[in-house]
C-alpha cells in the first residue's frame, strides 16, 4: 500500500514537471507541405500548435484559440465547421494572402462576403496574412473585422494581431 502511494506521488510529480512551464495554446496552424511560416520560428513558439490534418485542427480548437490556416491548406477546410459555434467567434487567419477580400471571399468562401468583381490575375494577393474576427451577430446580419497585412508573415506578427482579438483589445493597424 505504501509503495502504491509512493508511485502515485511520483506519477503526479512527473505530470506536474512535464506541464510546468508549458506555454498555453494560443493558436493552431493548419499546414499542408512546408507552409508560409519559418519552421525555426514556429519551433520557438510552443504556444502555436502546427497540425497537418483537419481532424487535429478541430481537436485542438475545442478551446478558444486563434485559428491559422496556411494558404496551401485551404482545401482541407470544412467551411461549415468554421461557421459553427464556438469556433465562429475565434480569430481566423489565412497565412500567405495579404488581401483579406481574397482570403475570405475566394480562398475560404465561408462567410457570405460579397462585393464587386475583382480581376485577381491583376491584383496582388500576397505575401502576408489576413485576419477575420466575427464581432456582432443580430439575426441574419453580422459585423466582423477583416484586415490584410502585407509582407513576409511572421509568427510574432500574427500572434500580436490574434492575441489582441482573443484578449478583446483594440487592434493596431
């Protein structure tokens, strides 16, 4: 009996040691292939989980986190799932497209965004990243923030934007 108590204490201490200092998950990044973000920079940010399957993406998005989708992984996305609660109220990023209109109307057409015709063959859509965040819902209408950022995307730059949404702080331009 005493040996069992010691074993339980050791297992508990091991679990605490393994989880102590672990960064809380702040974002889940769905990638197919290499992806747009530097692997070394991603490795330096344990608060960003990199996944390669839609099932893993959904599993890690069970708690409120930023949802990052690489432009090369948009074909893996279940658009209906993105529009379901609770994840519809999570910050969403498309990494690789600086044109938010292109990212959320053309690449991931999940939000009913309409607008004028755009000849995308003559319009720059990247590099960069775009962020979408649903703000208010009233019946059939909703308000959202949608913005694109030009330049080589970095983990830190994306975290700054999505953390502000998660913490409900104003977003710097």
